[in-house]
C-alpha cells in the first residue's frame, strides 16, 4: 500500500513539473541604499498587458521569486515600511527564462514612488543552459518557407538542417528535422506550452517531427536549448525546442496575413 501511495505521489509531482516547461521564473533581491537586504518587503509582479498581479514577500536574505510566470512584459513594484516604493521599468520575460530583477529602496523621507531603471539584467545569469530565444519580431519579419516556425531553430548556434528535411520531394522527407551539434534529428524534443509535441512514427501528420505544426502567427517566441538544459525536460539528449502560444490581453488585437505562393513569381537564373 505504501508503495502504491509513493508511486501516486511521484506521478502527481511528475505531472506538475511537466506543466512548467513553457513558463518562466522572475527572481531578485531587495536592498536599501547601503546594500543591506530588506526582510519582509512586499514585492508585486504585474503583467503590463493584462494587469494580472502576483505578490511575494522577501525572505531573511532579502530574496523573492515568482514561479510559473507566463511569457510577456512585466514590471516589479517593491515596498517596505520606512522606505520609498520603487517600480522598475517594463521588462520582457522569455520562454523558460530565469529573469533576475534586483531592486533598491531608499529611506522614506516623504511619500513618493521611485522609478528604477535597468533593474532587469540583460544577461540571464540564473541558468547555465546554452541556446537562443527567437522573439516575436524575428518570427514575424523573417521569411519562412511554408510558414514553418520550426525553421527558426536554424538561427541557434550548432543547428543545421538534416538531410531528411532538405528535399520535400523525397519519400523520406520529415518537416522540422535538424541536426544539433552533429547529433540525430530524431532525438530533438518539441514542446508546445509544456506539452509533448513529438511524433514517433513516419506515418503521422504528413511526415513531421511535430504532432502539431503551429502557424507562425500563433507563436510569440521560441526557445531553442542546445546544451546543458535542465533535467526536468527528460527524453531528449540533443535539443529542446520550446514554444508558447499567444495569449490574450485587455486590448483587442489580432493579425491579418496574405499568404501566396506561385511558381510564376519565382526568380529565374
């Protein structure tokens, strides 16, 4: 009975971890102007586009962290008794990132709010994985043959198109086939919003390595991890292609695409 209970708990934990792949973590430290940490301070993380907020409290080391953060644009507000309230500039949280945002508070001589610049670090120092984040500007502006967002993985260092993904007239052609650091394309791991997006048979989905081939217009960002990624992902020994699907905001928005391919318009020569 104890073994069955242990297995059930492990299964639940595994399911919980599996759902975290596409989300990020925002963490940091709150200090005063002398560099001393502030304990028990209130820290608020706000999604700029939706207005959704999360609240945390600094621990004995002055640290705070927000987990399961969806990709998007955020700001951090820090406050503590006896100190001025500080609000950071807007910063972007990418797929599977560990974004550090440190905040400094000044002694409160009067009621005021201070805007903090460059609080979010441009270089991600909280993880040692190797790879590249392809943002929405790149996704929208780069020409993609067949509107396949997976081709954006070729922008990451060490990634080349597999022989299986070169010739669409070949009977063995497979979409989204890449050799990463010289290893087999079949060993890559595709994730969509934390869900397994891999196909395991050549007869599935028109010979693609992905179960679902997303439209590039539905993709706000792609993260390609080519080495030293976390063990939480499992399965893959080569690369992780992690993508999130666009979510809504408070303002109405959308996109219109005119997509046309015609051999009469091909360049000759």
